[in-house]
C-alpha cells in the first residue's frame, strides 16, 4: 500500500488527539489561536540558522502558523499521509494543486459528475496553460484506461461524487494509472477519512473541502490536501506564492470541529442510511441514489472500500418543479441551503441552486431533473427527520 498510517490509533482517537501538542503554554489542554501575522528572531544568528534549515520554526504568516500546523498534523494522522496543507477553501486547495502538478500543455482526466466550480476552473484557467482535459463517466475503469495518453499527468475525481454519489474503485484505478505514470487525486469530501482511507488504497493525494464534514458545523470555509512529502511540499510552496491561506481563527474552529469528526460521522452515516431506505420505499419517490443501498450502481465498490456512506442522499420525487418546490418549502427541520456535512440538515433542489445557471439541455445531460432533491443529513434524531420529510411529501 502507498502509505502507512503514522499512528495506528483508531479514527476516534486520532480525531481528538492527533496533531495536538500535549504540552501547551500554561498547561492548557487546547491549542491556542496564534493571532499573529509574523514571528520574530532574537538576533541575526537565529535568522541565518532558520534560513539554513537548522531550526524548525515559523517565519511569516503566509508560510505557516502553529494553529494551522496542529490541523495539518491531525489530518495527516487521520488520512495516513506524510503531510497536509491547509487552505482558505476547498476550491483553493484544488486550484493550487492543479497549478502545481500540471505541466504546461499536459493532459488531465476528470469525471463528469464533478463539482461545478472545479469544472469551471479547468475550462477557464487550465486551458490557458494549454492543458487538455478528457471527461469520463465516474467509476468506469475501461473508459479511464482508454482516456490515458502519453502526456496524461493527472486523474482527478470526487469519490463519492456530487450529486449521484458515484464511488470510484480507487485501488483498481490507481493500479491502471500508476502503470502509465499518471497520478491520482481523489476529492474525498463526501467520504472523510472516517469512512474511507483513500491513501491506503493507493491514491497519490486526497483533497477535502473541510468546509463540509471536517469542520462539521456550517461555520467555516477551509480546504486540505494530504499525501507524500514529495508531492505535498511543492504544493505548500505554491500556497506561499498564491497566498490562499486560512486565518488562524478559522483554523482553530476547524481544529475544534475535527475533535468530534468520528462521532459525528457515525450519526451522519446512520441518518443517511435511514433516510435513504425510508425514501426508497416511499410511493412518491421515483429514485434514490445512496451508496449504502443495494440499488446504487456502485454499491459493491462502496461496501468494499467504505465503512459508512455519509449523510448525503439524492432522490427524485414523482412530480414537476412546482411539486418539488411545494415539498422543499414545506420541510421544517432542514435549512434550504447549499453545502453539506454540518450538524444541521441542509436540503436543496439542484435545479434552483448549483445548476440554475445552466441551460435545460445541459442539466438534462447531467441528469439534473426538476424534481431532484439533495438532502444532506445532519446529526439530528432520525425519527424527527423522517417525520418532517414525511409531512413535506404529503404537500407534493
Ligand atoms: C464544497 C465542495 C468543494 C468546494 O469547497 P469550498 O470549501 O466550498 O471551496 C469541492 N469539492 C466538493 C466535493 C465539495 O462538496
């Protein structure tokens, strides 16, 4: 396997203790918010020792801060990677990584079921570097193998994807990719290191929008990249140039949120499974996408590689846009909002939210129908969520 977990502790222990220095100033238990833009040197000797790599310390706020470092170490332990870099957002993590890893005039393979802004970045910005892109269907190993060219540098996919929760066979994908010298980056935002250990399966890099489950409280934006030192170090240097850093208060909120990650994921997983099963049996629901259901196209892969399937459930109601709007506007517990992974349940109609800017033809090509709903279960009581969805479905 590509990477061994630095520590063999369980995810619940790593969530709490990973990356935290046991001895803090004043014997505090928690890591402080280091609210400083720069770090001073006592004399020129210290400056020169630092420049020569003889001391391990911080220099200037764009290159590092002890509060971020704790988050980075915790994520490295949870993912089983050498190094993690923390960013201001998930998009910043993805764009900085692409800029760093894609040579001019190279080739990139991505999947169709891909976060819209990532797709936009590839089309609008990477094309200026002469990067060509091939889009393939998710979890199709044959089309992936066929898409690889001599100049292919990277394969990037989310797993599970948004909104259909397609699950990539990371191990098989990496076997094919590595034989042809292609690096594999997995956006594991929907899985988290609790549900899937993507690096252990051979991925070169794992990316998160930490805005979602890792932060977990709908109160911050952040992104992370984890992998080997060899791959991550250049990305860290690029961050120092491009400047998309998180502030120390945001990093501290993430550190605090991460402590309950394993605990929260248990409830997200059980709520997701309960709601998916409930919805699949409901006469007003045409179709449900959830990797924990046997009806999902990637159920077997998900069962093999994941220990839980997360809180996001996508379903299509047997109605038109008006009916879907009546349903969503009648829900009482969920907030109608984009995003996922926080303690509060969120709900959206992709057609009115992330896909509003696209033509009906484009939406159709992605399967985004007018009555498609994305439900991102929080950690509320399962019975209350089901009762609320039940009463809202009577309004369809
Ligand atoms: C939200 C999200 C992103 C973007 O992350 P931000 O933190 O909002 O910048 C990228 N990938 C996936 C899968 C996401 O859900």
